[in-house]
C-alpha cells in the first residue's frame, strides 16, 4: 500500500510539473493541420523569401507566401536577403500558415509587431522592390499586386533594371 501511494504521488507530481510553462512568453508550436497563427523566433535568413525559425525548440523552415525574391546570384538577390534579414532576423514573428510545399517548408504570411503595430513582411519585400508578386500561387492577393505595381512604377529595387528576370524563369535556365 505504501509503495502504491508513493507511485501515485510521483505520477501526479510529474503530471503537474509537465503542465507548467517555464516561460509565459514562449511561442507556441504549430499543430499539424491547424492554420491558426502562432509566434516563433527567426534564427536564420536563407534568402529574400525564406528563413528558419524556432518555436519551443523546434526548427521550422518558412517560405513567404505570395512572393518570389531574386535568387542569390541574380541582380538584387543580396539586397533582397539583406532587407528580409533587417526586417526579421532574431525577432519574434507571427506566422500565419497557408500550406506546406513539396520541400517541407511552411508557406506562410509573416508579420512582425512593434508597439502594437503589425507589419506584413511579405508585402514589405514587394514594396521595397525586392520581390515579385507570385501571381501563380497568390492570384487573389490584391495588396501584393498593388505593391508590385507601385514599386515597378517607382523603379524601386529590381524594377530599376531595364529587363529584370523573374526568379522562376531564372531557376529554369540556371538551376
């Protein structure tokens, strides 16, 4: 009987210890098949439209929804990566999942939040003239289409070139 009581106390204690959250600010891990927004910390920026984040110690590879940034060896590839780095590196971001691509990356809308103001990172890349609106995958995203039109008319970033090469066409030719 004594051993049974000890086992019950240990089990109950372990259960409640596991329920405690060590940090109230710890981001939540995405639940599979649940597209609810969650927070993560950006750990690494790969290029102008993809990065790695951590949520509760789990690495998540993220591809920005609705945009296609120049490849690293293309004109403005470095500038695009540098701008994304400036926007999100080491910051807490809000990830709004859309789907998972064939490479296992999470396709998502990504936001930063400072002083209560949310910034849509995907849109900022296009506004800066450092990414194309990826119409094939985000046809109904009017804000992205309008931002591309404005950047193009203002000849910002990649739109300052006479004939910028779309990354999708570049990949077909060069990768």
